[in-house]
């Protein structure tokens, strides 16, 4: 991926995931979509006019330590997941 395209492609991937699959967690965006700073891409999308809500949850890592992470969803989108 070329650096000039990086953020735009990441925004596109996270938008596609939310639109097609529903809410996406920070860890999922990092691991599955290759977006290392999901909150930054979501902030950029919001500045572009997209209505994205954040719900907070706690998830345990491999060591059992709880971490607070955001789960992002398009406002008004309904999914069966």
C-alpha cells in the first residue's frame, strides 16, 4: 500500500465493513482490516460527515487483562449479526 493511499484505503475498508457487516470493534479493525489506528480513521470519517456512533466495552487480552475499546457503527444501520 502506498503511503498517500493508506488512510483513504483504511477509511474505505472500515466503512465497507460497517455498512456490510455491522458494528466493528477496535481490535477487529486492527486484526482483520489492518487498520492500526481505527479511532483516527473514524474521526476522519466523522469530519467528512458520516454519522458513526461509538459504544465502549471491555475485552480481555491473551493475559486476561481487561482493555476498554470502542465498537463503531454507522448511525441508523440495522444488521442481523
